[in-house]
C-alpha cells in the first residue's frame, strides 16, 4: 500500500546558472527547499509563498505535491513507478524529488484534480490531505 499526502502548498521551481550562490540568509528564511546543482545549472524548489530568490534565469510556478507518507527503504523497488506510470498514461507531466527518507511527486496546479482522480483509481494507492510545509 502506498500512502500519499496531498500538500496544500504551491511550489516554485527556479533555475540559475551553475555558478549562482544561494545566500545563507535566504536558506534560513524559507520553510522548505531543495537544491540541485549539476554541471550545467542550479535548481531551487521552494514554496511559492516564501520569498523567491532573485535573478533566476527561468521560473516555473504552480507545482503541487504528493508526498509519499512513509520512510522509504533504499531496497524498495517500483514505488515511484506505481505513482508516476498512471500519471504518464494519462498524459499528466510530473517533476520528482527524492530525499533520504521519502519521495515527492509534483504536478502542475492545473492537472492536480485529474491527478487526484487517476491516483485515487489505482489499487494500492491511498490519498489523504497533508500538512503545509510553511
């Protein structure tokens, strides 16, 4: 059984040049964030209600989140596929973030209701409201 929490918050994804530095002041001022740095870019995901970082090269607002409501063991196989595959089959784009403990599957706000319907119809997936990250 996969339990998903639907977080009430909207999230903002921002892209920066790889050389961009995120200030400690900003990091300490926001409630939740994830940062990825690759050979080509720096991406920052945070609640849209928090103060966005200035000077981004691209911004993609309007993401909503399904949080896997479990501490994930690294030996588990197929959890993300069980969530993402039905969304793919219904042409709902996703953005996924994984942490040490769990996974977060993001869909655009305008596809949220459809995503809820698709995931609710899947055997082995339950949905419930989640708490704000703010």
